[in-house]
C-alpha cells in the first residue's frame, strides 16, 4: 500500500472527452488526477502521450496511469516500452481487476472508440479497487521485470 494518490492521465485526440470524464470521476473518488493532456482536439501522436504518462509512473511520481487512444492499443504499446511499466488494455472490468491482481499492472489503457463512458468508468473502478495478490503472481511479475534487465 502507498499513500501516493496521484494518477497520470494522457490520451491522443481520439479520447480527449473520455479522458476528461475519467479525470473528473477519479477526482471525485479522492484521487489526484495528473492530467498531462493534450487539451486541444488536433490530431496528435499517441506514442509521445503514452510515454509521458508512463514516465510519471515509472519515476514514482504517480502510483498509477490511465491512458487512452482510439482503441487503447497503440498508446498501451508505447507505455509498455518504458521500464517498470506494466500496462494492459481493458474493455471490461474483469480484465481490469485481473491485471491488478495477477499482473500488478500500474497502468490501464482504454479505447475511447471501443467502450462507452459508463463502461469505461466501471473499468476504472475495477482497476483502482483491485489489489495485487503477490505469491506465485509475484514470481511471474519478477520474470517480466527480468526481461527488461
Ligand atoms: C488515431 O486515429 C488512432 O490510430 C489512435 O487513437 C489509436 O487507436 C491507435 O492505437
């Protein structure tokens, strides 16, 4: 457990509105939304936004990160290139719980063109409520970390 309540948020142009909705939602739940944009709707490049949020998580500045693009896939791929980041794309809450419980994911990616607002918020809830179970899952996460070394 940690008292770091900061969550890094970023997206590309495809997910600006859903990102704002999620920022408001997690703020209302007592988290600090560290929203690093972008704020304007012009077409932009998801890798730089995913990497920027991932750096905030990898450095320990933020406990978690929530990132979004059209599908959630491209920005997830970019975030996972940052050492120490474990990010999964989720389109339903079960996977969002499981990536915390079994994979100790520290970032969640959502596709704004895939899931609607209500479903996205249930996914965010599931991710933030679940806790890593450790044990045999810890061994497997250590094996992922070894691949980064
Ligand atoms: C942008 O058109 C789109 O490619 C992007 O949001 C994302 O879906 C990429 O994975």
